[in-house]
DNA sequence: AGCGATGTTCGCCG
DNA sequence: TCGGCGAACATCGC
């Protein structure tokens, strides 16, 4: 699930559950998720310290340590956070468990091992190093900023929305949702949009991301809480379009399967 | 049993 | 240099 709205939910969760609690130890259960640090170093760096605040940029979650430095978390295609008190409740696919002195635990859950956890001294440097564009939520709703950002951009709309170096946080699912809400075909050339279209896009990105975050999409049953007008729960070939009832189609864009309604998102501008 | 899957990175091609 | 595409990564669910 982890695109921007999911990661934002995890950030809020970490804030509510795991902030300002002293780490007793860190147990790395699978070293594949470690990004440029050993299990031993991660444990030694966190032991006796607290996470004091969080940041999110795109799909990256960062948690500041009380003595400088940041824990960096990325979830890949699968993953979540789980805070629990009973050690026996350790969830399946827990790859790193942070044990706190209060007897509670925070699990970094990552089923398919494509996520990464690391440490960095400077959050801004880390973000710059990942070549991430502006955070999509931070930019959302800002029409002037969207116009500036999209000026001169070429290629297909879906590719542009998913380009993390262009705009950070939107992935395959939410690019589909945004384009559906816009009534735009995924392969529509970016430079065919009018300035008014870009304004609408800014507003649509705001609406889609805010709505998803408010619905707690990152958690169990999140998709079902979305409004009926959303495509997301119906991202399947042949599923009924929420707007016209027609059949949803699958279309490969940039090597990934996207879903759209051919009737509501026509190939040529209306 | 094979295929596809919410992400990132890399190589190839035009 | 940019943009498009496909593979690889690892594992699981359908």
C-alpha cells in the first residue's frame, strides 16, 4: 500500500505511539532491509535514545533521534508499522523490532523485503541524495506552484505523476485515482494540458491525498472507507466505473499496470 | 503452477 | 538529456 497517504498515516501513528520513548534495543530480523548500516550499528546508535519527531517526504518516513541524526524508513511495495505491548503479538513479516524501555515494541513490517531502513545525519541531505522532487502533499492545492512545476514538462501524465524526482509521493494507485478524478487519459501528454487544467490538477491532488489520509487508507479496510466516487477500490479489469458504470480497463504505462475508464478518460481531449 | 503486485534502480534505446 | 520500456529485486496471494 505504501504511497504518500499510507506513509502519512504511518507517520501519524509513529507520532502517537512511539515518540519520546527510550529504545532499549533494536532487533533486526532480516538484514536485507538495512540500507547501508549493520544491525549492530543500528542497535548501538538507537539504544538509550528516543525518537523525538517525524518528517515525511514523498514515500519516505524519517524520525529524528534525540541527539542528532535520523532514522529513515521506506516501505517498498509492501509494509507497515505496528506498535504492540505483548511480545507474543509480534506481527508476521516483522523485519526490525524496536523495543522500548516501557515494554512496548514497534515493528517495521515488510513482507516482500523491498523496503529499506537506514540512518542519516541530515534529513535534507538524505532527501536531496534520493533525488526527490517536492513533496506532493506539500505542493498540493498550490496552483501557482503546480504551474511552475509542470512548465516545460513532457511525457505522459501518468509517468509524470509517478516520477519521484518530479513530484514525490504519488505511485501507481494514486496516479490512477488522480487521473480518474481529472477525467484524463493516463497517456495524455503533459504539455497538452492548459494552465486551467494544471490548476484543476493541483486541486485534485489535494483532494485525493487529503481524502485518502483522512480515510486512514494505510490501515486495514482503508480502501472501503474511500468515497464511492473513488476508482481505487475498483482498480480491476472489467470492474464498473464509479462514474459511468462502464468497464474499467487495464493499460501498461511505464512498465506498470494502470487502470482507467475509457469513457470518462478519453484518449483525445474533449 | 504461473502471473502479477502498491517501489526503486539500472541498462538500453530513440 | 530526457522519456519510454523492461528487467531485476523478494515473496506471496490468487
